[in-house]
């Protein structure tokens, strides 16, 4: 996997999701669905906040307690603010990808697991980047499902559709 190329694919695919979301009213952005993080706004906010988290981990920085995060899915910002924050985050993500010198070097950090226990996690920058990518794809599928239920005609945003070169056959 080529990290820069893979991230650019995420940005292109995300751009389609954001374009489709931009056409929705604030009520549709906040409409509840029986999946994902319940609303389109919360789901997209979760993806963006998670990218921030994973980049902090790739950089070896200490991530503040969840209640101190700048953006959290429980209180999603209006779409315009989310999109602006994500554009800024994309710049930080590109810089973090460019700063990695050893993708296999293991990093350790402490977190509280779902049962309230403190644990040490060991992962490489490659592992964390892979999680960032797959996590976004997982939740993007939920957002696409929500958009379909809102009547949006979503298109193919697979990697091959957006990234492979194509030309007419002779």
C-alpha cells in the first residue's frame, strides 16, 4: 500500500460523500437511522475525529482524554464547520504521512479499554495508518447507506473507479 496514494483516494471518495451531504438540509443531516452512529452528522464527525486521533498516534503524541477532544461525535458541528475542520485535518494527515521514516517501527501508548482497564497498545505507524483507512471505509459505508435512504443517488467510489487510469480501447 502506498500511504500518500491511499490517503488521496480517501480524500477523493470523502469528497463525494461530502458533496452528497452538502445537498441535505440540517434536518436530514441530523435524521436518525438504525445504524452507525445514528445520524449522518455524528457518523461523519466520528470519522473525522478518529482521523485526528490516529494521526496523533502516528506522530507519537499523547492524545487527551476523550472528553477533551476538540470535536466529538455526540455533538457534531454543523456540516459547514465539519467540512472546514476536515480540510484542515487532511493537511495535518498529509504532513504526518510525509514525516514517517520507518513505517514498521512500533509505537506504544496507554488507553482505557471498553471495560475501564488501562492497557498498553503496541502498533506500528503502518498499523495505525491501515486502521485509519479501514475505519473510514467502514463508516463511509454507513454514511452512504444513510444518504441512499435520504434519496441521494450515490455513485461508485471504489478505489479502482477513482484511481485507476482509463482510456478508450482501440
